[in-house]
C-alpha cells in the first residue's frame, strides 16, 4: 500500500476515462456498491478526478473530452476483475439495479465463482468469490 494525502492505495489502481464521468461515478456506486473516496469537479462541472473503493480496491475515473468509450466504439481493450465476499449477493444487487449481465454466476475450473457485467461506459467487469476447498 502507498499512502498519499491521508489515503492508502493498493499497488494497482485502474483509471477509467469516461464520456460521462459524473454518470459513471454515480452508477458504479449504485450498481456495483463502490463508495466514494474523493471527487474533484472541473470548473465546467464535469468530473475532473474521482476515486471509488470496494473492499480495499480503488478505481479512479474522470470525464475526458473527446474520449470514446467501449460503449461508443464497440471495442473493449480489457476488463476489470474484482474479488467480493459474496458473488451471488453482489450479482443479485447489480442485476436488481439494472446492470447488463454478461455471464451469470458460475463455478469456474480455476477455483472461483464469478459473473460478468458491462458498465455504463461499456467496460467489462468480472466479480468473483473463491470456492471453498472440498
């Protein structure tokens, strides 16, 4: 962990460039259960920089003028993989909030139960919980 301005950061923090940063900021909290760490809006009201957290994971995001999201381009350059305490409960909440599901919860051969979803900007997310040995 790295400490900066009284906030701890994991070694890796994905940064999402958004066509509508403010909408994405609200959506990630409502649908995926992230909580706000900090937010800084630009003078024009657009999201300048924000940080969200879920169980110690940090995602940063900003509105970037001229940026084309995966939703617009149809191309997903990568995805985000997040471990959660209860993947089935997380799935039920996200689906109940209108998330676009891209893979129902299922046990995987590599030892996790996971599901996929697409966010407001078209990014791919996977949420998982380790399977109990046995």
